[in-house]
């Protein structure tokens, strides 16, 4: 039997080949959507957008001179009560136990029958520092650092439920799947230390926060920019030591060979961010075996430093260790560190007085120790410390299993604070109404908040973007926010 020439193909052959072509076209379309339609080939804009074949964590240029080079975010899951901690309201005390003097529908997300009476502040307040900043007496250590802190009493957000408010405060959007502030930061700036992760998450030994890993996801950004979670107990990173020792020359030769093989493999597969992230993670793991052990070893710190953070003390040991580790990480060039508590311990629907007292007992001394330690070492000028939750609390009580002893969620006003990194210390910014319920002066949206943080890091919120499906995605969305220049030094 002789082979047919190309001109002698049968009708059956023709349709068989046509189907292959259609399937190939469909496959090509899907691959293009995966690699190009849902992934950008553009890096963070510096001098102008340009093609990037590899997404990595090498240091990048800022858009303008930066005041801060790193961020430590102390996230208070659950919604701390602004009027009980930082924003005293005498009128609340006067109306304690009385009905809300207005339309209860203004309160927010509770049914009318679940809204109780007005609830006065649960703790005594005093002025602190040369600035005379108000703080509650359950923050005795943080209050000593008042002149280094800027209180933002006029924060507001878009949703009264935890899940959506958490997405908003971390990613600027109300829904899951978007990159977080930390991911955007390292996407735009890279890292000064190539031997440690650029974005580190320090979890609570009691469990993960609400929404779990979605609080530090890279979303549609290449996965190399997602947060790296360190273990909360025992060694923060497993398998940090090599299984066996060998001469350094042999190790270096093996790594050089592996790097060359990686580049050959990557060259044949351009615009494949998952592959880039996998190669980068393996390379980082190898480098961490040489340097991370020293960075994570808290025993190298002096006893008085441990004491400053509350390490070794019953209530403060866990959070204190993580705050101390955060300082050691930014000291070594890590760009972004997040510290979480478990689930949502500030969510005080019942027994607010005991609830907030317990949360402050765990966190107050370590937070103040972190600020003091950074300041003593000359690191506070370049480290932006951010404290706060996803929303605030209502001025009224809420019906719960324990009666009416706590406050409900409030998206219309809450307090966050910043310190260091070019922030004007000793400042209280923004005003709420007589009940602490709604912002009445100098409102700061979540997008404003994010834009201000990016600004201090040398990034312009409009020029930091990622092109996806023809859109320029930004942390701060499509409506331009404002940088809160009034709180900058």
C-alpha cells in the first residue's frame, strides 16, 4: 500500500484534521486567557509600564522618595470599640441606660428588637503625653507612647459584616479574590532581603483569624507576592536545616547548575507566573537555610528586651514573641509583616467590659514594647506601624445570650492608628458625633487609608497597577482616593 500525497487525502482525513484544528484553537484561547487575560505581563509602574518576563522580589524603584521602607500591621480582628478605647464620649455616659435619641434604623445592621439602650464608656480615660492624647486606662503601656502615635478617629468602611469588612480593609474590595495590601506592597517594591520572605504573616497559636489565608492572599497578582505564614509555635519554619552537611563549594556548584536548569525551563515557558513563583520559592527556601535561623532566634535578644515585650509573662508571651520577631524581620529588610490574633477576639457582642480588658491585657504591653524598641534602635523612622480592626462598635447595647452587655458592629466610624514611617506623632485626626457613631469631620475611607500607607512607602496609588483582562487593577479601586497629608510629618 502506497502513502497518499497531501493532495490525495480523503474526505474523512480532511474532517479529522479540521477537528484537530478546532480543538487546538480552543486550547489556544484557554491558554491565552490563563496566561494573558487573567495575568498581566506588566510590572509595577515606575518610570513607565514595561514587559516583565519574570515576577520576582528584587528591589524596585519607588515612584517618589519614601518615608517608610517597611510595614508592621498589628491587626485587631473583630472590631475594637472606638468610644471605649480612644474616642471618649461624655454624652454617652450621660445617656447610659436610656433609649437611643433618634431613629434606631440609623444604628446599622441589627433588627430594631435587638437594639438595646445607650451604653456609656466602659473604662476611665485620661490625657497622655505632651500632646494630651486621650486613651483608656486599659492601655497603660500604649498610652506612654502617645506622642509617637497618630489616632485616626474618623475611619469608615462599606459593610457591617466581618467577612466583607475584612476583605475591604485588607484588599480594598468587599469580596474575596483580590490582592491584599501586603501583596501590593511587595509587588511594587520587592524586598531588600532576598534570603527571607518579603511578606510574612505571624499567626496566633490559638488559631487562624477569620477568613484565614484570604487575609494575605496575592489574589490575581502572581503568587510570589502572597504572604508567607510562619508557624505560631515551635520553629517558625520547618526543615530549615539541611539534612546533611557538605562542602560549601559543592553546595554552590549544585545551586549554580540548578539555576541554569531553571532558566532553561523558564525560557521555554514565558508568562507563566505560577512557575516563576515555584522557582522563586525553592530558591528562597535554599537561601533561608543559610540565614533565616539567625533572624528567627529570639534567644539572641537581651533579657531586658524580652521583658519590654512581655515575653515569658502569662498573658503577653505569645503576642510579645510575635512583635519581637516582627522587629527582627524588618530590621533585616523584610518589607511587610502582619500579626494576627485568633478568629476575632475583639468582637464584643456580649460582656464588652471583660472582653476588651482581656484583649488589651494580651496586646497592650507588646505593642508598646515594639514601638519603644523600634524607636530606641532608630528603626521607627523607617518602619510604619499600623494598628486597627475592620470596623468599630455601636453606641447602643445589643441583645445577646448574656442580655445587653456588648456592642454591635458599626461601619460608620472606627479608630485606627499609625506610628513611625513619616507619620505625625501626637496627633488625633477626625471627629465623630457625640455618640462616636458616625464621622462628622475629616472622614478617612479604607481607600484613603491604603493610599496614605502606599504614599509613605514611596508608591503612588494610581501608578501601582496590574493589567488584567484589559483593566488596570489597583488596590484603591477606580475612584481616586486621597492621601491624608494632614497626618504626615
